[in-house]
């Protein structure tokens, strides 16, 4: 499943804690056992065949069923539910957790949930020795800004893609594909400088020759969206925040700007039970369904002009 998703033996190995050669050997053994070619190999990547895609689809269901079986077997009807003390960041708590709690799969997990909603840095503190949390759901933009004890297990959940949004009053059509440089003269609402997220975004913008004319600083995505809807400026927000998209904004396709919040779970090893594993799988499935990834395809670039700067 991971090789198919990531298109790389090395990436799958890094995700699962194996060596690349071990993953490659496992895939070769699987091809021998099934008698079909699962991957077309090249120097830099592996491309799954139709057989691999079909196998992955069935494997996902099988693994979920196995985890459900283990969760059911680990408790009896009269045994107490497992307490899970969960730290979660606000947008995931707002747009994903309620869908999980309404999912019929949740009722069979046997988990008594206690929730703490806070930003990632705060929830990680709750995981440290003697802390008040068992699992922290956090995000990271780029490779910097977060640190956690090596004793914790890191499990990838999904990606929350950033999207460029503009006021509808600027008369640029929804999903228009625009080069980043054409957005440079527009007014922008950006993160407060100095944070790790802001630094990653600044570097990305600079690499695209996008030098925003800043009219507002905001680390609150809902505030950014409302200001954008009111015509103040463009903004860069994650797709989860667009679940509460106000009228008056349009979402663009800017191929130069491909950035995501990498969402993952940090777990204390002794709390990594079958129930918790099934919960994280349910979380990943729900995030995938909630995010509504665009699956953008390359389009012909349409140069456009933003609003003229007032003098």
C-alpha cells in the first residue's frame, strides 16, 4: 500500500521503518507469489501496474478488517473501554473529529476519548514523560518547527494542501491556473513573520519570484478567509479551512505553489493498541474524504493581472 501510494521503495521504507532493499525484496517476493508484475521500475521511481492498484484497494479493506477483529478480540462485552487522551490541533478537531465520532466504525472501537484542543507545540508537551496525553495529532509545514522525544512513534495520517484564495470581486475565475509571479503585485494577507511556517512560505514565494505586497498579518485562517472575502487581499490557506469557506472568495490553481501541512500522529509506544491503530486508520480515511483533494492537472497557464496598486 505504501509503495503504491508513494511511488518509491525508498519513501515507503522511510515511512514504515525498513530499509529500501528490504522493501524491494518484499515486493519482488510478492510478485513471485502472485505471478504478476506489480511495479514498473525505473532509476528514480516505481509505477504501480493495474494489478498493484487492484491489490492495494483490497489490501486496505483487509487490513482494516484485521484491525477491527483485533480490537474486538482485545476486549469483552463487560470490559471497560480503553481511555485515550488525545491532543489535536483546532482545524482537525473542527472538521475531521466530529465526522469520526459520527462514524459507525467509531462505536466499535471501545475507546473512551478525552480531548485537548491546542496547537502542535503545546500538545507535544503533553506527550512528554508524565504528561497528560497518549496521542498527539499535529502538523508540520516543511521540515522545521517541531521537535518531539525520540521515544515517540511518528505515524503519517495525511496531507492538508494549501490553496491560494482571492476575493471574488477581483473578477478572476474559480480554478484559474496562474503563474505565481503574476500574483506578486497583489495585496496579500500572510502569516506573522518569525514562525517556522511563515519562513517556509516566504522561501517558497521567493523561489517563485512572488514578492507579496503585505496588507495584513494573520495566523488565523478563518480571519484570513473573511478578510479575503471582503476584498482586502489574497491569502494562502489549507483545504481544511476551506470547509468553512465564506462567499466571496475564489480558489486558484497556482502550479508553482505546492505546499501542504503534513498531518501525523505521535504515539506513546505502550498506548499503541489495536484500538488506537484502528482509530488512526479511521482518522486517515476521514481526513482523506474530508480534504477533498483537487487532483489538479497541468493546464495552459493563463496570465492575468491583479488589481492595480493604489497610489
